[in-house]
C-alpha cells in the first residue's frame, strides 16, 4: 500500500515537471519571428492643461515562411511604444499560402481607408518589387517573387494594413475546391 502511494506521488511530480517543460518549449512565438518597425509617429493630445505628447509605433513580425502579423502601440516613450506594438503584432498573426514557398497563388487587391495595394504573382527570379511599407510586410511574410503597386494614399499604417488585407484575401486551389465540394482535379 505504501508503494502505491509513492508511485502516485511520483506520477504527480512527473506530470508537474513535464507540464512545466512543455510550457517552456511551447512558449511565445516571438523568439522565432523577425520584426521591423513600420512607422513611428508623434501624436499630440490637446487638453485644458496643455499639449500631451506621446508616440505611436507600428511594428510588423513574420517568420519568412508565410506567417505575418501587424500591431500598433502608444506610449510616452518610443521604446515602450515599440514594445507594445511588437506584442500586439505577435497576437495578430495570420498564415498565408505561398506557391512553391515563393509567390502568391493569384493577383489580389487589399484596401484600408483610402489606401489600395495591388499584389501580383511573379515568375521565379523577379524578386520583391514593392514600395517601402509593402516591401517590409512581403519580405517578413516570406514572399520572394511579387510585383506590387500602391494606389491611393501613401499613409504607412494604411498601406501596411491594406497589404495584410490583400494577403488575407488570397485563396489556394485546395481552398476553392473545398468550398465547392469538389476535388482539385475537377477545377
């Protein structure tokens, strides 16, 4: 009887340590992700007591294999705003489909406000042909061959969000076949 109690206690201890190890190994994804600051802006709030200055940061993270996230943060100091934006970007991750691990499955248009971004798939060796903000997002996502055109306003935050929206709206052949209830060969 004493042996059974000892074994139960050992099992409990093993489960506790095993759970701790799993939590450590499956920790935050931010360690696997690369990140880059998209925009830093100084914002002013006018109050009865005077002007209150703060900083707003936009940060993008990606793993270079189809995972991308965008986040914003505000704080009194630039570094704190960047840290908040990085944490928000880690929480807003999306997975995109890449054809052959290098380009998009089809042409897409994404919008945010008055910003519109057109993304076109390209042949191997083309590279990332895109402007500043869209280029950051596409490179972090792992897109290697793409042609991009930014239409409308050139506000950095809206162009970044429009690029993310364009990447979200793409569909693969497998996804379309699943929606129609058919096989990929039937399309």
